[in-house]
C-alpha cells in the first residue's frame, strides 16, 4: 500500500521555482504579482534580477514595493543599484522607503551613488529629498558629508531630522558642530530631539553642560528627555555599566 501511494518526485530546483515566479509577474492579479516578487527576493536567485526589475515598472505600488525589496536582497550589479536609485523617485511613499532600505542592504554601493543622492537632495520635490536622506541614513557614502551638512538647513523638518541622523550615524565627531547647532536653534522639536540623541552617541564629556541646559530649558518635553539621556550617557564614568 505504501509503495503504491508514494511518488518519488524530486523537488523543484531553485532555477525552476524562480522561473515560475518570474512568469507570475505577468499575472493579471496584482496580489499574485506582489507575492511572486516577494518570492524571488526570498529565494535570492541573483540571475533573476532582470525578472525582478519588471516588478519595478508595475502599475500597482504594492508590487513595485515588493520588487524593490527583492532587488535589495539580490546581488545586484550597477544597473540594479541604479534601479533602486530611480525607485527613490517613485510617487508612492512605501516604494521610496523600501528603496532606501534596500540600498542599505547592498554589500557594496558604487561611488556614483553619491552624485545621484546629492542631486536628489537638491530636488524641488520634498518627497524626493526625504527619500534621498533616508537612503543616506542607511548607507555609508563618505563623500556625501558636504551634501548632508547642507541638508540640515533644508526647509522641510523631516529632511533636516534625517540629515541629523545621517550625520550622527556616519560622521561622528566631525558632525558635532552641526548637531549642536540644530539642538540649539532648530524650530522643530523632532529635529532638536534627534540632535540630542545623536550627541549622546558621538559626543564627549565637554557637551554635558550644553545638554544639561537643553534638558532643563527646552520647551518640548521630548527634547528635554533625550537631552537628559544624552547628558547621562556622556557623564558616565568608565566601568560604571
């Protein structure tokens, strides 16, 4: 009985499965296309990157988002990186955010990325500047410091806060004067709070007095909270735990 019910069929190879998923990217059902794009990213078949790119042009933003995430998980070459940079200009916010995250997941980012992101940071479209700064939080682009330093004075508070985060994440002590300026002078509490938090990560004991002053005098409770936390971080003695 057992032998009659048992069918010795070898499992499908990754090549076969990924080709099926690529074919499903043409399915009329957008949910099927989204699932297919997600599946390609999970399989990690880098030779199917061209198939994933098809999802980036899909009319449904959910499919484009899944395609962007999948492309970030694959070992994409320069062309794939360029596709992710183009996705930072997508009209859908989830797609732009996914593109920023995917750029951060790449093992190696071409130096040309700096120029693309610098141009986006100067774009009149606020959404594109936000996407660019989110990408710069995710990836280390050493030459981008001057562009991010300018972005801390962007008219949009979300861009300024992102610039503060990127400066603290990648440029450490070099960024301290810019972080201090935003803590003292930015009109938006979220930016000041971000500056206080980043100073607590990259600053030194000399900043304790300044942070303590912000912890006592800032008009916003969240800013006071983070300034107090940062002051405590910098005031800790070695070995205190």
